[in-house]
C-alpha cells in the first residue's frame, strides 16, 4: 500500500464545527456543486454566513471552487464543491463471524482500498485486536483518516455500544467504540451492519434518488430495512427490520414461519438436504454449483427462497409504499437464479397502483456493506443526525 500525498493533516481531518458549517458541507457533499447564493437560499442562511463558512472550508481544503458559470443577467456564479481527492479519508469495517472486511474511502464513499482479515475468534478481546490490525494498516497507508466505522450483525445503541450479537455470540453489552478509540485515537462509530449499508445506499448509492425505499438482504441472516421520507427507520428499540421474524408462511398446524426460517443460509441448506439436493457435508457453494449446472432440485430451492423473500417484500410494500425495493446480501444470487419468481410473486401481491415499483439488485459482495459502514463515519464527521 502506498502513502498518499495530501494537504495538512490537522486541517483536513479535524471535524466540522458549527451547525452552519456542517449544513453547508452536508449539502455540497450529498447533492453536488452549488453557488454561494444557491446555498444561502436552500439552507436559509444569510449571505455573510455562507461567505464566512465557505471561506473557512476553502482555507482548510475541504472545498474547492469550480469554473464560473455565466448567467444571462448579473455576475457569473462560481460553484463550490467538496474536495474529494485531497479530502479526509474514512475506514469502514464490516464484521462477519469469520472475517473482517475493511475499506478506506473518500468523503463521498468511493472505495480506494480494501483489506480482508480472518478472525481467529469472535470473543470481544480477540475481535478488537483484529479490528486494530485492519485499522492501523489503513491508517498507515492513508494518513488523513478522519473517522472509523464498524458494522456487525447485532443490536447497537447510540452508535457506540453493541448491546448483543447472536452472530458473534455476544450476550452482554460491549463498549466497542470506546475500546477502539482508546487504541487508535480517532472518532469511532459502531452500527448494525444492515443499517449502515442502507445509510450508504441512501447517501451515495442507488438509494440516493429515492425518498423512500426498502432493502431486503439474504445471507447468514435475513434483514429488512426501510428509508422513509429520507430517514432510515430504526424503531423504538433500534430493532426495526433486524430480527428476521416477519411471518411469510404457516406450518400444517397453523404456526407462523418467519422469513429467517425460509431464506437464511442455514434454512436454505436445511431444506436442500431434506429434499435430497445436498448431502450432509455439502454447503452453500455446492448448492451454487448445482444451480450453475441447472440442476432442477437446486433451482427449486432457489425458487422457494425467492418466493419467501417476495412475500416479505409484499408486506413491506403494503405498509411502507416505497418507490423501490433493493435486494442484497451474500445469497442474493439465489434470487437471481430463480428468474422471474421474485418479481412475479411481488407483482401479484401488491396493489395495482404500486405496479411501478422499481426492483434493484446489489452484487452480493461485502464491499457494499463495508462502504456503508464507512458512510456512517462520514455522517458523524459531517454532523448528520442518524
């Protein structure tokens, strides 16, 4: 990894002070170049305030001017934009039960480098040491890091404390942000990985064009998340959409079957073994190989999974009425392998006036998750309300 030649570290990586400064920076960060007069009108700030704020940001190399734009009347306007090339860097680390996936990004969430490290153990002390290895390697290569985000499957309070994590077998609260801050001496935020990924999509990804959208992810767990009127829905206990308990079917006895019992990796493999598609020693990669070979049993498993996820999507659309549904997670390829099953089931279940719903699919790689975790660090830097 090569070190970058950037401007003065203190000027670039110091946080933004003052709500007016943060408001101007956030607007340019998310929505692109604007003139000072446009910023004044959009944000309700006086012209002198905008002039003072932008002058400070320009002096710190956090903004840069663009070529003046001629107008039919009046003086030409000089748009301002975020300084991305020489601006601060952010680290995002996505934690699974086996690995940590780390990326370093620009302030607009564009990935510059990635690193994957195996986990020897998910115990808090062991995980912290692996996080440190990843963070310190990134900091050494990109010295103007302004913040670090960590995302994992679990319940997180105040973007600081992991209350519990079934994925990591953590039953007691872990003050992960404080522990990491003590070692790296940089601001650290911790978030549920699905919430972080959705935040990344909302700010800089395919969700930025929608005021309201829903995300369904399938993998080791099943996640459901929504953005409504530009805000990520978190819920009273910060558990909205994170449990996988949404009923999508019933047993012969009438008991509800939650989505995680039909679409999680463990559930898919269990069903594949019960139906004789896989043997006891086979895993998800063997199922993928059978799907690629167009094995009828494997394709039936994919179709069953896609149908269950579509039923969950129907419920989301009925309640939230989003503009788009985004499918993701490491097993999203199973939904794609099922052809039109997901969309057909979805269209059959939603109202006629909602048939213009857009369906988008992510790659399934962990990069999007790690990028989203970097975005929550960017939000903290920019003073955004989660």
